[in-house]
C-alpha cells in the first residue's frame, strides 16, 4: 500500500502514543463545548439537487431524534454544493478536510465526484461517510480505514437483476445509461450476471452526462426489438427517460433497472412508470417497524415522502451517533472512531446492515415493481449481498 495513505496500523499506533504519553490534544482539552464539525459535500443545484436535499434531510433528522448532538457535543454543519462536477471535487474536498478541518465529511451523490473526494480524504485521514455515490473503487482499489459507505456499491444494486431478468425469460436485452462511472458500473454488473446465466446483450447505449435528449436512442431501441431494456438514470434524468420511453410507444418492451430509475421521481412519472421492474437495497413499501416509523416521521418533518436517498442520509447520521457515543465525543481518537463504525450494526429503514471489511454495507437487495402508482416489494432478489471489493488492500 502507498505509504502516503493512512493505514489502520498507523492510526492505532498514533492513538497508543497519545495514550501512553497521557497527552490530550488541545482541541478536545477544551471539553465537550467545542462543536463537532460535519462537512456536507453534496449537490444542491442541477440534476441531482433533489438527492442532495433528501440526504441532508435524512442526516439532520437522525441527529435531531437524538437531541441534536454527537457524543454530547453541539454540531456545526458546513455545507458545500459540489455541483456534481468531478473536476471540482479535489478542491471542494480539500476545502472541507483541510480548510474547515471537519471531523466528519459526508458526501457525495455523483460517482465521479466521489472518486475525486476520496483521493483527498485518503491522504488527510478525515473520516468520510458516503451516503450515496456507488463508485466501486471507493470500497475497492481506493478503500481506506477512514472511508465508509452507507449506501451501496454500483455493482451491488444490479448484479442480482441479471439473474432476475434471465429467470423471467429474457434472453436478448439492450442496456443504456449515462457515460460516467455509476452508469457504466451498474450496467456492467447487470451484463456480467445476465451473460453468465446465458443471456445476450443486443447493444449497450451510452449517452453523455447529463444529457436527457433520448429520442434518437429510443428510436434505435425500437428497431432492435429486444426482449427487455435495462437502464440506469437517476433524478431528473430518470423522470424524463421513463416518460419518454412510454411516449415512444415502447411500453410493450419490459423496462428494468436499479431502483434509482423510479425512487424520488415516481409521482412525476405517473402512468409511464407502471410495470417498471427494479432492484435496490430499499423499498418504500417495506413493512418493518423501523421503516414505518421513519417514513411517518420524515413526512411529518419535511412535508414530503421519504425515498432511498433520505434513508442513506439517515443511516449516515446513525453511524456518526453510534461512533461518537462509543468514544464519548472524543473526535481526536480516530482509531477508536473507526473501530466503532466497523463494529456498528445499523437498524435501518431498509433492514439491518453491517459493514464489510472494505466498509461497504452487507445488505439485502429487494425486487420491486411499480403497480397502481406504488413501488411494490415482490421479494428479496438476493440476501446479504456483499460487494467483492476487488483491489481493496488498505483495510
């Protein structure tokens, strides 16, 4: 492993030295009066603005439910609009990690932005919690002791769908997505498993991000006459694609994808979304005590329904609460914070999850379908799905 990257051993050694010497760093020596700085590096404008807002709401709701403090300390939020721009990611992450010296950095949505962000936080050692971006590398080749994810890996959400599609009798499928990390990794996992079962990919269609002019692509899909179509889009792009797909007269060809295709935008898609099949680590209709309570509280607090993005933010808040309680608010004991997060078992609205050795959630992936304007849970597509974390050597 690159010596410039913080390893668990180095963190533990540093903690041991501080303990032996009886040294309490100045920042904590002033007591629990110092505020815990929580950096939010999320999109608050553009295609993914709604996702950033939902994640932020979820984080703040989790903390508010426990008195609005972390380990007995007040919280100071430092929010930064990352604009879903990968080119600005290193600078933005540096502003929060080095400039603001945040204790926790929570971000982001766009996988390309996440890659730039973790390059920085691997170096700084800032405890980083990813509440959405599924970039495989974050818990793969770029994994680090201080980097955790409360959402999913891109591989994780669509790998089970490959077998689901084959089992439903589909043999010839067109895949389509934006040409960027999240899209390519999601359709890549689907294609790998679908072809492993014996299926064939008729064509893979990639469109520039964040282009939402799909008409030429839909015309091509119609001409290919596949058994089904599998796509990844999210936010405003997902809203428009599903409506355009129906308007183009393609409803007779089954449409499927990861749950982001309908999550957060189902109401706007209306009748066009009827029958869309998806896989995801969450579903609105999960009838668990945690999910029912969460959705009721979220709607009451924000006057809008919760979605998967709110859940992922909420769970990021839960992770910070557990970790800070374990260290009694001492953010200088980074080794203990990391150990507490690694051991955490989160009672999430999605169902319970724990972290893999690469710090990605080990979780069930649900099979869902839009029926009567609602996202119905058909069952579990695959239980306890663990990302393979290829290339992870740092933890």
